[in-house]
């Protein structure tokens, strides 16, 4: 599978899971959800590597990659909501 397509699919899955796991109203659309998931995958991979949990795989889908990407997306979503609340 093309690398860019892999990141888009992983971003969609991780972003959707993050929005499902974090309660609250979030009217963002599909593209924002994908971007949230991709940013989450980058952050989740960094956090996972720092803590020794592994990293997000760029070549295949596995439960660790999805879990780390979702964890990162939840972090991005919570930080975004905190910043929006301060405005």
C-alpha cells in the first residue's frame, strides 16, 4: 500500500477512535478527523518510543500502531479543546 494512503487510513481510524473516546461536542469534519489522527500518530509514536512501548509502524496496521496513534490523537484533541476554551 502507498505510504501516504497508509497514513490517511491510520489517521482516519485513530482520529475517529479519539473522538469516540473523548466525550463532548466536536463538530469537525472528516478531513479534520484525518489530520487529528495523523498528528496523533506522530505524537503517539514519539511518546511510545520515549516510554519504550514501540512506535507507529509505517508499513502495516497492527494494534500497537493504532493504539499509539489513538493515544496521540486523544492528547491532540484535549490540548486543542483546552486552547479553544481559553479564547
